[in-house]
């Protein structure tokens, strides 16, 4: 799978998954939103 547009990719090798997430600001705080979690095949 290609990544998610405008998202960061985090590959967790020990858990054999890849997570795509976005970061936004809301009321002075950083908010991390997980978009997709997929097993590494």
C-alpha cells in the first residue's frame, strides 16, 4: 500500500505493523490522529 497523503509513516518492525498518522494543532495542543494501521506483509 502506498502511504496516506499528508500523513507520517511509522514502521514498528518489532510489532510487524506500519502506522500512518497526522499531526494537527488544536487549542494550543498537538493532536495525533492515527489514520491507518496495517500489518507488514
